[in-house]
C-alpha cells in the first residue's frame, strides 16, 4: 500500500509541475478574423457606406449620371467613369456653385485638371529619396498591420486654420494634399506630414477631397475612425440626400431602349413576324394556279364607261371614241390617214350627213370643256362611227 501511494503521489506531482509550466508558457490573444463578403456586399462597393449613412438619417441613392443633380445634395464621386459616363466637370462646377456639396477621392484630382483649378486642391509632390545613401528597409521585415497605430496616426481637425480640439485616427500612408489659396480651408484634417482631408467653399457649395483614396470602400470604411471622419469632413446633416456616382448601375442599352421606345420595338417585331410569315413555306401542297380569264371587249367598254361616269372625267373615253371613229373611217375612206384634220371632218360629213364643224370640234386633240360638252362630243363621234359601220364596203351609202 505504501509503495502504491508513493507512485500515485509522484505521478500527481509530475502532472502538477507540467500544468504549472504550461500555464506560465501560454498566453491568450484576441484575433479578429475577417470574413469574406457575401450577398450584396460582394457586388456593391458602397454597401457599407450606404448602410452607415442610412443609420445616420440620410437618404443614400446610387446614380449613373451627374446630369440633373438635386440641388444642395451631397455627391460622392470616386470613379472617373468611361468615355460614355465621364462626368462633365463644367456641370459639376455649376452645380457646386449653386449649393451642391461634392465629395471626391484625391485620385480624381489627377483625372480632372479642371477640378484642381477651380477647387484649389491638389496633391503634394512625392517625397524625394533619402540622400544619406542608406539602403532601404529589408523586404524580409513584415510591414505593420493595416490598423496599427503606425499606419493610422491621430490627426488634428482645423476649422479655418484653427484647431478645434477634435481628432480622428486615419489610416493614410500616401501623399498629402496642398491647398492653393491664400486663406486656409474651411475644414481640414492634418498631421505632422501635412493635410489629408480638405473641405473648401466654392460659391454657395462645398468641395471635400479625401486623401485616403479608398476611405469609403467596404473594407476601409470600418478601419480606425474613417466613418466618423467622413461624416465630419462632408458636413453631413440629418435628412440630407447622399448621391453616389456608380456608373455600373446604368441600365443596359436593351433595357434603356425598351423603356424609351417600347411601342416602336413591338411594331417592328410584329412587322418582322408578318414578313417572315409571308415568305415562310406553306404547310400543305400549293393550290393550282387559276386559269386566266380574259374580259370581253364589251365588258371592258362598259367598265370604262362606268368609271368615266362615276369620276366625271371623260377625257379618256373621248380619246377612245376618237380612235374608234378613225379606225372605222380608214376602212371606208381611201387615203384617210394622209388627210389633215379639216379634210377628215369634211369627208366624214359627206358620208354621214353631219355638220363638218361639229365633227372637227369633237375630234379636236386636247380639247377640254365642260362635262356636257364632253358628252356631246363623244355622242357625235359615236353616231358618226355607227353610220360608217352600217355602210357597205363597196358603197359609200348606209345600208338600209
């Protein structure tokens, strides 16, 4: 029993010593593991900004064009856009001077030289290389964390060049900003390297430039005091409308065409469908071609007469009566084709007993008169033709 007790006590002593050693060698640290974005946050780069300002009582809205901006709204402009959605700087200047508030990224100062001119804000030149000849830091030394105090120094807020006692911690290791005006900016955030955020008045509006180029992104907005700094720098107030320029939200061309000219598109589709149906092959065997039916001469004459009577235009009927009279006269009068108008009227008058002046007036080419005159001329030529048709070819007298 004594031996077993000794072994048990020895094992307990070793376990206690080991536990004490492990307890002194271990320490606990809190590590924040970022999770991957999902849902709308994965596709919308302004998801965090929209929810942040909505919680402050503002009304965020994404826009794809800067035309027709709401007066006295806050416009966030971080994307220069392409050739189609490139914001016109002249329109932005007029909008700001009328009372609009523009918030831009410092990266846009290089894309819009005109913006630097009328705002007076530009980037400071890059710092020159070290002149002591010392080699740069070894790349094997890891950089400090993004949210460390080395990368996110405490910056001082100044209003009209005077410190207000307020400060924000901002993560910005890039170049600083320069204000090219005699008076100090209305609002600025600076450290010992220079100014990183500037807000200046332009007309009745304001222009705010944020030097951390990605300060409003979904990841950077949660770092340090970026969210609070943005609200103070832009001068956000409860009830403001925040417009976010995002060209990717522009409607595709087919959707835009449908929205503007939907009736025209439907009509064009219907016309194309009808054309395709018209030229499509038939479903069954083709019908046999109908036999051509030729209208008789009498039917043609009656149809022409009905048309002339209905339209009250007898010029064509008068020309037809003249041709019919000349054909009948050519069979009974020798050399009729070589006679002139006066001679033809006299020869027809000799054979028919009608007045030669009336015959000449009825046969006149291009004669235009009233409706009754046209009817009288047609009747006279038809009477003359029928008299000629009643004549025997060998005699020049009507048959009885």
